[in-house]
C-alpha cells in the first residue's frame, strides 16, 4: 500500500490545467511553496483553447478556498503528485475536472 501525506494548502498560482503552485503547510510552522502536479489527470496544453479554459477553470475553482492536499509521491520532474480537495466538498478537484471534461485520465 502506498503511503499518502495530507497537508493543508493554499493556492499561489495556477500554471496550467494540471499544475498549480501551492503553499503546503507541513506542520510545526513549516510551509513550502512547490509546483504540484494533479494526480491522475492530463489537461490540454495551453496552446489549445481548451487548455486555457481548463487553466482558467482551475484557477477560479481554487481561488480563496480552504484546500487540503493528499500527496503520494514525486513525479519524474520532482513535483509532488497531489489530489486537491476543497474543504467544503468530498470530491477531489482532480475528479471534478475529469467529470466536467476539463481533463483526461492519466495513468
């Protein structure tokens, strides 16, 4: 079974539909800013209109929200792979993007 770490987080900025810079609260007053890759999804590239729409939706969805992040591992570029949750909803933002057609499943 793969270990999962859970952190409170706040949005710094959204890079594209599947990458966001987050401030992760590691506890003991230690906070880290990191580019985080959304686990299990692949959003369209920014060169496509649907990629801009995906990025803009994600930025609006995460703005001014209390976030929780589950992280499993790092990707090949050293970014944390994360599932992002809005404290008000049980569904992850990752799953919401898949359901709305803003991203495709990524193995």
